C-alpha cells in the first residue's frame, strides 16, 4: 500500500479524506485505484495534474514507480513561462 | 495616398488648397507616421516640406535672434552651440522629445502642430516668446507660439495653412531659460507635467520672467501669476513658495492614464521651483 | 494608388525600388530590398529595433517613409561589418553575451555605433541615455552597456 | 550518469564560449518570425473587437472581398465546431464566436496580395455589435452580481453557489492553523494588489502558414514551442497533427507569452481558403498588447503569525486572480509559491480563478510566483519592521532546507535558499551606507522548474564532429549550453558540436522552452543521447580490437582499453571511429525520448537600494543584487543574463508596468510609449552572485534558472520604498502617483 496525499479541495470527492491508501507500484496504478475508490476524482485527474514523488514534481509519469514508503502528493498541474 | 514634394511654401499651400480630402504636412514625420500606422489618420495627400530650400537652416536674425527652419531636427538643434548658449531651455525641451532616434527626425514645428498639451518643446518656446510664420494662400503672418495651440490635438491653423519658420527673439543680457518635465521613467515618456521658465536678472534680482506649464491644461499655458511671484525677488525661499503656489493655482489638469489631477497639480509647483532655480543659475552664469 | 520609384544608396550600393507612399523605410528595406536585419518591434518609434542611419543621422526607420529615402544614404546593420571583419561592437556583443534573443541587437548596434562615432569615450550614463530608445527585454541592459564600453575602449586604443 | 559527483573538473562546463548564433545575430542575418517570405505568399490582417464585451450580430466582408487582390476572409464560421475544454478556449480566443470577450478579440481575418491591401481590406469589414456589460477588475469580477462572462464554464472544483465568474477554486494546506496563529506574538493580515503586466518581448508574434485542401500544412513561426503550435493549430482547425509541419524561427523573446497560439491558426485558415497560398501574419505592437497573453492581475490576502524572535508559526493566503475571459489564471502556482521559502508548521491556501473581459492570460516567467512573492515577502518585511528584526536573519531562521516539508506538500530535496541568503549578507552591496530618502529592501523568491516531454537526437558526423537535434527553441543561449554539455560528455571541443533546433517532423514531441527546462531537460536528454553514441563508439572500437565492449572506456574523446587487462591498444579517437563508421556498422547516433526526471527547484534572494524623490514620488534604483541557486552554471554569462533579465522585468512590474483600462473596458496603453518597460537609463548595474548547490538529478547539476529571478524584485522594491519613505505600498505598480500619495497621506498607504 502507498499513501497518496491530496490537496484539501479534493476532500469533497473523498468523503473528507486527505490521505488515501491504495495498492499500487506505479503512479498510474495509484491514480486508477484512486478513481476506483472515489469516482468523483476522475474529472480532476483527467483534467491534468502534477504528482510529486519524494519531493520531485512531474506532470507525466504514469510509469513512475512508487514504493510503500514513497512520499506522494497530488498537485495542480504545473507549467512555466 | 499622394505624396508631394513642393519646392516652396507657396507651392505647398497651393497643393493643400487644391486637395479635397485629408491633407497632412510632413516635416519630421514622427507624429504623422505614427498616426498613419495606427490607422488614425490616413491622409489622401501628404505634402513633404523637406525639399523646400532653407528648411534645415538655423540662422541668426539681424536683430540677434534666431530663425529656425521647420525641418531642423532635434539633434541638429542640440548640435548648434550658439543656439544652445542663447536658449538652452528651448533646446533641452526639444531634446526630451522621444529617443535619440526620434531626435534625428522630430522638429519643433511638428511638436507644436501635433497640438499636444504635453509637448515638451512648446513650454520653452512660449516662455522664450517665440513666434512662428504662418503661411497660407493669402500670404504670411507672424503668430506667437503661445497662440497656436487651440486644445488637445488642435491648433488655430486653418486648413491649408502651414508654419514656414520659427523665430526666437534675441537673448539679450543676463537672461536664462530652462525646461524640466516629470515622467515616470527617465526617458521615452510623455510629460506628466512640464515647465519652462525664462527670466532676466538685474544684479541678483529677477527683472523679467515668463513661466509656461505643460500637461496641466488643454494647452500649454503661460502663468503670469507665477512670473509675478518671482519678479523683483532673488528667488529666495518665499519667492519659490509663492511660485509653486501660483503654478498649482493655474493648473487645471485632468486625471488620465499618465497621472492624476492631484499629482499633476502638486508636481507643477515642484517643477516650477526646480526650473526656476535652473534658469536663475543660468542667468547668473550668463552675466559672467 | 500608384507606386513611386525610389533610388537610394543602401550600405554603399545604389538600389532602386517601387514604394507605396504609405510604406515606411523599414517596410521597404525589409520587403522590397530583403534587408530584414532591421526589425519592427513597435512601429511607433518607441523601441529602436528598426534603427538605421539616414544621411549619417540615427533614425527609426519605422518613422521614415520609403519615398523619403530618394537620393539619400541609408546604412543598416547589414553594412556594419566589413566582409569577415566584424565591427568591434559586434565582436564585443558576442564576447560579453550582450544579447539573448538577439531581436533588439541590430538596432542597438546601429545606435551604439552612432554614439561612438560622435563620442569615442562616453560615460556609462551617457551610453544608457543614448540607448534609452532601444528596448531590450531579455538582458536588463547590463551586458549591453558593458559591451559598448569595452568596444569604445578598444576602439580608442586602436585609434 | 557519467558525472554524478560534483567535484569533477570540467573542460567546458563553467566556461564562457561565444554563442553559436552570435554571428548571425550581430550581422542581422538571423531569421525571425517576420523575416520569412515564401513563393506566392499573401499577407494577412485581423479585424479586432473595439469593445470589451459585445455580441457579434453581423459581419459583412463584401466591401473587402470586392477589392482587387483580396483573396480570402475568414470568420468563426470557417472553423470546425464541437471542440471542448482547452481546445475550445484556444479556438474561441483565436477567433470570437457569438460574443467578443475583450477589447482586441479577433472577429475576422483577411488575406491579400500586400500588407497594406490586407490592412485596407480589414478596415472595410463591417461588424455590427450589441454591447454587453463588461467587468475588468478582479475584485469586481468576483462579486456575485458581476456580469456573467461565460455562464457554465466553472469546472468541477467550484462548489455550488459561488459567484458566476469563478471558474476554478483551490484550497489546501497542512498543520494546525489556529494553533499556529495562537503561538505567535504578532499576527498581521494585509491585502495586496498587482496589476496585469505583459511579457513585453520585443518581437511581435509572426508566422507564415500554408494549408492545402489535402490537409497538409506547413508553418514558420516565432514560438517557444513548435510542437505546441502544431498541436494547438491542429486542434483549433480540426487537422491531423502529423500532417502539419512547423518550423520555429529564431525567437525574439517569449517569457511564456509564446507558448500558445493566438493568430497562428488564422494564417492556416486563410491559406486554405485562398487555395493553399502561404499567408503571413505579423502582429503590430498594439495587437500584441491587446490580444496576446498578459499575465493575471491579483488581489491577495495574506496572514502570517510570527514570534517576537522571528519564528514564523502559521501562514494563510487567499488569492483572487483574473486571467482574462478564459480559465487559466496561475492562481494555483501562485499559492504553491506563496510560502515555499519557509519552514512553517501550518499553512493554508485558498484560490479563485476569475473571468474578466480581458485577453486570455498566457504564462509569464514563473507564472504566479511574482504576485505571491509581492504579497508574502512584503508582509514578512512589515512584520520584521514591527518586531525590529533583521529581514535576512528572519528569512534564515525560517528558511526551507533539505528535508523541510514544503508549503505545497512534498519534502524538499537538496535546495539552496540558505546559501542565497548567506551570499547577499556577504556581498558588499549589503554594507553600503544609505543616504537620506534612500532605503534597502530584501526579498526571496522561488520557482519549481519543470521537465516536460523531451526528444533529442544526436549523431556523429564523418569527421568526428557532432550534431544535436533538439526541439526547444533557443531564446537565451541554450544552443551554447547544450553544445558545452555534449562536448564535455563527448570529450570534444565546444566548436565541434552543432546544436540545431529542428522542425516538428524531425523529432518526437517536445514541450516548449518553458518552465526553465531547456538547459535542464533538453540538456539531460542530450547527455543521455550522447552517452548512447559513446557506447556505440566503444562497441565499434571493441570490435576493431576484438575485445569485449565492456572492456572499453571513453576518455577525452577517444575509446581506450579499460585497464591493462583489456589489452594494449592506442586510444582510438572519435575522428578515427567516425571516419570508418560506414564500414563498421553504419551511422553512429544516440537519442532520448522521455520525461527527464530529477528537476531541482531554484531559490533566489535579491537586495535593492532605492532613492525616492519626496516631492514627486519618483523611485530610482541605486543598486541591485541578485543571488540565485543555479545548481551548476553551464555557461555563467548566460546564467547571469537570466538573473539580470528576470530582475529587470520584475523592476518594471514593481514600478511602472500595468494594463490601464478605461471605463469603456478598452485598453488605454497599447503602445510601448505608455506600457512602460524599463529603459537602459532607468537602471544601475545588476550585480549577480551565482550560487551553486548542484542538483543531484542532473548529470552536471543543473537547475533551471530562467524564472525565479522575476519574483523577488516586486517585494524587494516595495520593502526598499517602505524603508526610504516610511510608507508601505501594497498595490503595484508603485508609480510616482501612488508613492507621492502615500507620502502625502503620511500614514500606511
């Protein structure tokens, strides 16, 4: 299991949970599991998000591996100038 | 658009009189081309005055004043040592118009005829008592520069009339003039407030003065009360205070994207004081 | 709207073109003569990217009509180097990293050369005020001023 | 990675060679967007709405089409329908549909045989409008009774019952906010405002587009990212993406503003309608300012708790931003940056993305970070003054470090904020005594940096020189820094590497040069591609020597046996291997396609001294210092250039730049005369300190450096003005009018 940290605005879709545990070894599987658990998250995730794994933010990377002790944060999609 | 290159002012006004549509005279072109580019004014006839003999000349008049051709660019004024010695305020006003590049083209008469209340060269000309020669189909007349602007973007020139020369009076003894403006940056802006002072000293005492303010009224204005505030003084603190008060009292500015009425009113007093000091210093220097 | 035939000297060559009287000298240089080194950044004389020398005087070519160039001499960025020999300003701009995107660079070089031609030993402040009409959005001007000062020093040493 | 330890001596990295595009750029030869002409080319012009909000009742182009030489007119009716999401936004922004949403919104376009003719024709296109109520200011636009600009455009994030122009809502944080504020000796809450500014690149948007009836097209365009242009044009016009081939010209500045399409799709639509003739579209400056990406304007409430010895206990930020008539104000990244400098036990963020009748905001250098920095770093300074604390010491006391839980959630890896603060403390500028009416201001700033889709291909030429094909347009010298990294890795001179920005047909997709990613992401990709080529060259040598490829290593541009057991062979130089490649297995190349990981964030600290004229409110910058963490500076001169350029854009934002609208909703200052970017005489030298805390995620330790530098100037100058005048300006820009009014009010402005 890996803990996914959500931003608080997403509580509306997760019965108030800010940290959700899912069974996954990649970001992609973790996101799929999140949506399965809380279908209300689907439009948020599909609209585009960034994910921070162990402090590093990435926009792509469904294939990025996560371990049970990984620090995973969902973030609003990032772009630069 | 038809482009004309007359060889005399008489021909120029004849062409203008014969044209039915929108006519513009072209000297430096730094306003006309911008208006054309923006689509604000696309003349049917453009009359280029630069092919008329003498329009690029700066000449000393028999009385000791100056006659400046209408196509003399700012950079050429600045390069004329004798003119700069006589009328530094007039020249520095012109030199504040636009960039170095614009200085290669922009002219006193163009700056005047654009009709902007914020025109940098006009307060200096007004304070100096400059006149222009207005040429029309019925001949020419001399008009004080102060009487040319009629309101924002407007002059008293009639359709078909053109300014054919600009004249500065003899500098005379113990005189000094100066122009300063306030802008948000250090260069390249339109004046938020401009002020010119021209004065003459008798010893340490100001015997004559003219004060002109720009960008605080529909046209550049002459402020007699401001001049009166310093005439008969040595520009002491009380005189400077009275000068600032008079300048502020005369200012009737608008609030726009470049500044508020309150700001312009306040700063017109600040500028008047700073310019008066500069003109005074120059007049003292001129006496030595 | 008939076009006007213009004969002028550009970078030492006699050239001819047909200009609509509404076209600027910048338009004519770029679109009639293929001299695209002069740039249009504003079209109002506020950015300096179109700087050229007209009869030896620095002007914004966006504020000159093409037809006004008749019989005159125009010098542009394309004429600044002599063959393979770059003008010291051009060399110093590269060495000092005085350009990033490079779009304002031709106008600044033309303007800076005009300054050094009349004032071989300008102060930093004089350089900054002379170039105030040449906008650069990339560099913050620091390295541009350094390059002009260094070029001036080299040219004085060489003279 | 070849060099993941950071005490390596480099031959090229850290030197200052001349840039490969320098000669073209100083001689006027470099070709930018508007410099291209094509055979049979037509010229385009765009008709734009003069109204802030108006229903388009009728467009009559008959007079224009009657002109000889006018070849095509397009309106929205010529575009496909049924688009959704951001595709629809881009289409709507490229060409208004039923309603013009801002002053400058395109409503029609025309192509003709000359530029003047196209402009004349555009002036003859008659558009009938019905005026609608408009709203410009963000605090007006967020009111419940504001004119609803696009009802129904709020996304899933917006709860029921929010005002009609709120289209995105964000809230997040961590820690116990109430306990944090309760633990503070001083809690201050203030509201800060910033106005919209423009990227102000000197090169207006320009392109030549060609599209045939067969759906195949080409485009020449100045852009930060031509794959984005390709994808967006294809979406807006309903084309197959791979059928459009886009070539990036040299680019005359972008700063985020050239990462999306504006009039580019119009040139293709016109071309198609004109029988496939290429159509050139070049914006004038007024069009650039009225219709291309400004940044958002912001209204921000910030509350911070601090103990009397300067420990920050809690922070709350509520930001409202308008990004024009479309969703996309950078309110989320602004919030993420707000407290990113600090190690705080409790933070809370709330953000509103609000529609207003203004052009669609585009990214601008560290989107959102400058506004956030202005609000937070100003308030920190106010609290330092209130408590009599040194602003640098307070920042050091609270500075985020490796292992700090960032305000936006994750835990920081190795970062260099503390080092930038120490650097400014040690710099002579920080010790210069100040005179009357002078003040010193300090502020720090942050940007994430970014990686993004990246494809790079490199190949060895027959003589052992190298070519590198990249997809990130070179704005600030990236071809030089890429050539240096490839040369360093390959062990060949810098001059032996040519880096080419290639067209979309030549590589897999690339994100633009944005997010400070070119030197990091394209650089990392180029190094990986080079290592592939090196491996292949080692293999060729191994075959020649008849030894195991693993027994060959690459040193100083040559294959060498890896130790005495591998065999005794003289080094086989790259030129030798390359010279025989046709007979040893064919081309030698390497490539990378992916999403390079290992992005390192960048912090910076700025110190500015100002002098304020007490009679006019005019602020003069006396001294300016930038210290920023570059990870490692590949080409230090270009790193300095990024620091200096960012700082000066920030100075403009702080002092004079702003969008000024009239009551009628029209932009009043759409010229460089009145949109006042800093000029050379406004500025002193911009001193720089390159702090190097290498990023472990990059083979040479690179962090992106392009963006962070624009954030600190806004608060640093506000703090300096406060120090000089005793008055706090909380509304940018700090024009003389505002500063004088504050001085005259003699109380907190």
